[in-house]
C-alpha cells in the first residue's frame, strides 16, 4: 500500500465529483462514514495487521447486499435494507477494501446494455453516445474512471464481461459456485455468478483469490504439457461484426501466436446454439421464478422498465416439458462443445459483435441487446469460466475487447493466456549480414530472445559493400538509383532487446528503416555512407551468403 487508506478514500470522492457521473451510483456512502472506516483500517495497518486490500476502494453492483445501503436491483420499490454484507462483499472488506457505494444496473440484472434503469442510462467512458454495457454498468464505469479500484458485478449472460469490453477494463467471470452468490438478488439462480472488474489482471486475480469460497472451488482439470493452446473460430462463424472488429479479433489471435501460444481452429456452432437457448429457450423461466411475483404486482408502474418487465413476464407460462427438453438438448450440446474445445486451454472470442449507440438501443431494445450476448450467453450454461480483457482499439479509437473462455476452475490459466495479450508487441528487425542464421553474430540475436519470422529480400533500392571488420560483415546502404534486391531475414525480439542491441552497435553500423520487397518497412542494419568509400561493392552476389559462397570457390 502506498499512502494511507484515508488518502485513497478521499481521492475517490474527489474523483467522483470531478467526473460528475451521478448515474453510476444508486447509493453512495457519506464521505464521513467512509473516512471513519478508512481511519480504523489505517490504525490496524499501523499496528502490524496484514490487510492485502488496504488502500483499495470498492464499488458494488446494486443487486448485491451491502449493510447499511438499500439493495434495489435497479428498482426503487423493490428495495430492502440488508442487515449484513453479502459474503463476497464481506470477504473483500475483511481484506481491507472500503466500499464506496452501490452501483446502477440494468433492472433486475436483465440486460447487457446499461440503459434499463430508472436511475438513468449509463454511457461508455470513451464515447457518451454509446452504451456502457450491462447489466453491471455502474460498476464497470466506476472502475474505468478511476473512482473505484475494484468493483463487484454479477454475470448470468455476460453482465460482467460486456461492460468491461466497452470501457477498456478487465472483467473476470468465475466458475459457477466458485464465489458465493448468497446476498445477491437472483436473475437466474442456477446460473448467476459474482464477477470482478479491475483495471489490471493482477488486481482481478488478487480479488478472485480473496473471493473464492473453498466450499465451491473445484479442482482444475489436468493439463497436458506444452505451450498454451488457444481455440480460435473461423471469422465466418462469428456472424456480422461492426466495422474493423474482425480485423481487431484476428490481430489479437496473431498476438497470442507471436507470444508463443498454439492456435487451433474450433467449430463454434455448438457454442452459438447454446447461446441462443438462454433467452430463446425455456431457461428464461428462471428469471420469472426470481422476481416474477413482484413484477406482476407492479406492472405499469413508472419504476418498472418496460423491456425488463416484458422479458420476465413472457417467461411466466413456459411449460415444464419444454424446460426438460431444453435441459436434455443442452446436455447434448455441452458434449459437442467440449469435444470441439478438446484440450485447448481457452477459447478466444470477441467479447461482443459490436458497440451500439444509445440511440440504436432505444430504437431496438430487444434486438440490440440480443446481439450483444452472441458470444457471452453460452458460458454459464456450459459451466465454463471466462475473462474479458482489452485488446486494442476500433471505431475511430473506441476500445475493442476479447474474451477467453475455459473449462471450469481454470481462471488462473485464462489469466496466464491473457497476459500474452498485454505483453508489449515484439519489435521486428531486418538483418542482411553477420546476424543471419548460421553466421557469427546470430548468437547475439538468440541471446536477446529473438526468433526468426521469415526469409525476405529487400526492395531494389540497396547496394552492399564489404567492410573491413572482425568478423567480416557487409554494409548496406540505400541508393537513389542503381539499387538491387538483396537477401535478408526478418526476426522478432522484445522491444527492450532491440534498444539494447542499438546501444551496443559499433560504428559504422546504424539502425534504420529497411524497405522490403513486399513494400513494408522494418528496422534493420544499415551502414553510414562515409564508411563505404574504399569498401568493395559486392551487390552483384545478391546478398551476404552469395558473396561468401563465391569467395569460397
């Protein structure tokens, strides 16, 4: 912990006033109350007590009990005042976190948009015209804006992942039962999960470790040794995506491959079929079981969101035989999905197919919402865990997120795979002489963690000269006329290693852009023109290896 708990709490309240987003909150604790709790925590830390979350401020979704604040589930007339914290809240508070308040949500956690609330629609932190995602909208935005360090959400159909993607943060949906759902207003009790929002993977993992209920944690499946194996569906199976999203998804997959993951193609069809069953089948009846009686008694009141009420009341008359048939079909599809996943550690998917505007959701509330659950809806039905992480930008600068989905109890494996995405992209280096494979200086590249990407040739813009060095090496220079294409190799290495190589580069060598025959430019070894006056021109040999072969004859 840096600084005091009290300082962090006061900063959170200052930040909340600065951003002026009142729709984030349903119940915000008085500053004096939160400060008093922080001061007690500071005293405990000063006395030597270990509190791993001391200095952390927490936001809690408004369908999770926080003692002293009303639990509304996004509906004021439903509110009740819990006498104690939900176990998930209690665990984080016991570790030193200070609760700021309860956050806005799609009413009764029914929605993926963040607009179905009498407390106001919540918009993305990156674009006020676009939705924040839901149902855990306020929790995600509080973290993304830096007000809270951690937030609790719930995730039945994607509510802990969609708003993470739309606001550029991490969203962890644990395995069903791994975190106690006691003290949570149910959406679909058999599928509900308490989820975590954080700005970093480390913070999300730490929170999950503290939240995990030993009674609900299962043993992770045995893993075959080897590199991380990531299942990636063909783009054609992803359906319609927003502009640029397919390219962003493929770029994320490529980054995993470059970082050492083994990519395998997967048939997404059983996952997609299961996703459609969550709302298109009989499972939605469980939402009526949760709050249907309350909604029936309050139909037509101003506090009930009409879309939420329509979704839940439509499930009232689903016959039992249809639910039993869907359960049997789900079991069959689960077998197909797990067979398709095979021994992959994770399934890579876009978190959503796109990012709608507030206007688009208002024009088609059911259709826009249904589209957002295309990839997230199946996870809990299939008893999987998932992790949503940022993966670049699209739409003129908006965040793009991907989701890693894995077998039950593999949350930490998903985090390890996700770290491959957050590792800085490697740098590329074009070499033409003594650093080529098998040449005397190639070991320098290998020692820096470099790997060969491809053989290549330069654009026909270069001359090569023999330098008087030990070991012998060529000097490559770009010319305005009379150039030729020369043999090259392209290597990848950590960006920091490229910097180290540059710092150790002896004169007259230099690092600069080398244009390749395919038109791309890659940093590469060049030579200062002043050093080439008496150096023999060996361009006619087509490259350094060609020159060496000719001189050995």
